């Protein structure tokens, strides 16, 4: 059974259909990059997968015991988040919020999960620093560690490298690849199509509907891949 199966999924904002009749399956261990023009419905699709938007039609089902609240999510960075006045440790630990539920304090097991994921992303030494004093790349590592506290199974990443310089960008991609090799399924929205083709196993090209879904190596030779890659849309 697939980790995620979307069947005829449509998601709407009032009168506007942002995602229309989308069907695809994501297997455990996949690394899927979602690409497409601005307004193609990529972020909306992620919100659907997270259960933050109710399907207008169709369905999303989860296999392998995956629960929606056990999905690790790295949202698009906002200015407010960049200025968040909490320590690195507090930000990472807040990824355990869904595990904690109604209990007033985090358990020692949850604290250990936070410790382990700080080590995993090499931000342990920054634990007492204020999140807002970190560089953009460090902030993204902290947010990845936070997302991993919610999940060992599935990470949803929305434009994780936006605004980072090329060196930090390739470090972050290497980190995400490593997590995928360790067994975490990765679904990432990316503007950087060239990089997506090199890093991901599968490409999902959205244009309200699905324009392409398949192995990354088949994408450059597909009709939509040729148009998109050849059209100067590398930004
Ligand atoms: P992408 O992530 O591919 O840029 P989005 O999923 O953000 O695309 O947007 C898909 C469509 O839905 C766009 O036409 C956008 O204007 C519209 N849209 C996105 N968010 C909202 C919202 N909160 N309210 C109304 N329309 C929205």
C-alpha cells in the first residue's frame, strides 16, 4: 500500500479551483519534488496533504500507519518566523507538540527526540542561541530538526532553500538527501527545477492538474519537461 494516495483530489478557495482532479501515489522511501509555475497549486496541495484544507472532491489516504499529525512540515519562511524570539532548543522541541498532546510539559522521551534531531542536523552546539540570531542556513537546519521531531516517516518541505546562498543551498540539499537515505520519505516544493531533477527520485509537475508525474530521469525528455527546462524557468 502507498504511503500517500490521492484520487481525483480537488482543492478550492471560494470560487477558485487551485488543485483539480489530481491523482498520484507516493511510496515509502520516495523523494518527490513538486514543481510548476507560480499559482500552480503546489502549496495548496501540501496543505491538503497536511489536512489543513478539506478536499472539495476526491480523497487522500495514508498507508503504513501514517497519521496526518505525524507529518513533519517545513513551511515557507515568513519574516515573522525569521525573527522568532526563542532558543534553538525550544524551537526544535516545539516539533514534539503533537506528541505531547494535552500534557502541560514535555516528557523526557520527547526531550531526547529533540536532542537526537539537533545532533542529526548538527545544530546541537547552537542550542542556547536565539533562533533569530542564526544565519538563514542555520535557521533552516533548526526547522528541519523541528520537523523531524514530528515524524520519522514523512517530511513535507515548502521551498526550503529560498534566499540561501549556493553553498548553503547545496549543503541543505545534501542533508535532505541523507535523511531520505535514512528512510524518511521527502516531498518538497521547489522553484529550482534543475536541482530538483538532480536530487529527487520523482517529479510531480503541477499546473492545477498533474502535468507530469514519474521518475526524475524521465522528466527532461517529457513534453512538459522539455518546455519547462528549455524555457529559461531555472529561477
Ligand atoms: P503555488 O504554490 O504553486 O505558487 P498556490 O497553491 O499558492 O500555488 O496557489 C494556487 C492558486 O490558489 C493560485 O491561483 C492562488 O492565487 C490561489 N490561492 C492560494 N492561496 C489562496 C488563499 N488563501 N485564498 C484564495 N486563493 C488562494
